[in-house]
C-alpha cells in the first residue's frame, strides 16, 4: 500500500529571525621595541634562545617585518594585518634608517656605489642614501664587537627602501666594508628616540 505524502509544514512566520552576533572590532595597536643583539624576532624558539617573549608581554601582537638576530634597534609590532603589510611589504617602500659600524675607512667611491645601488647575488639594489657618521652614542653591545687592531672602524648611515634578507650587511660587504655592528634607528616616521635597549612603548596606530 502506498502512503500519501506528508504535508509540508509552513514556516512559523511569527518566530523572530535569529541574530548572529558580530565580533567586536579589534582596536589596532602599535608597539615600538628596541631589540637587543642576539634576540630572535619571534615569540618562541625550540632551542632556548632569547625571543621577543622575554621582553614583551602583550597578547595578539606580532612583528611587522624582521630584524636579524645579530642586528639591534627598532622593531615594530602590531595586531593589525593591514598595518603589518603597510610596514613590512617592500612594495610600500617605507624608508628604513640604519647606523652601520664597518671595518675599514669609507671613501667617496664606497659611498657613490651605495648611493647608486650595488650588485648582489639576487640582483641590484635600489639606490640608497649613504653618508659617513660620527660615532653615535649607543648602549654597549653585549657581547662587544670584535675588532682587529690594525684595521680602523667607521660608522655609516644608510637609508634603504627595500627589505631583502640581510641586505645592509650584504651591501657594505659588496663594496669592501664588512659590517661589524648594525642598528636600525628609524622606520618611516617611527624612531628609537627615548627607548633604551630592551625597552618598548606603545604609540597610536596610524589610520588606514
């Protein structure tokens, strides 16, 4: 025997529509950190090395760009993906200023090469701003830089708008001036001013 089809139940139009709660917007945060030498630009490490977690206890932030373990100075951290991209993506060409202690005396020819761009194994660099710098007043590095007594050292200021791996070190090496110490002092309009080694402060995040 064939059973008749069950009648369809009509929707209860009197029932209120279900509301899906929207997540509250997260307020963008921006942190300036003076990264010491020998600290990894990440919050964890399986080998027990020093990381950002040893200095910064702020949930939800992550580095906007990188700074090598053997480099020091300004690192920006944020919880905002769009802001992170604006800071870290080389396409935005955000200027980064470095103070570089080099082995050997920089000549005008060295500076000219850096200003015009140098050839690296991954292609030529963009022109940089380069000048000699009087020895800056910086915190002592721990451990100290190893010097060779018979070779003088000098300081340069380099401003670049790229972000290749170990780019500044490779640029100075390419012109015959090996880097001994590298300190990033500015990214865009943000600077290290007022920040001692290992210190951080929060500043207003720029509007999108």
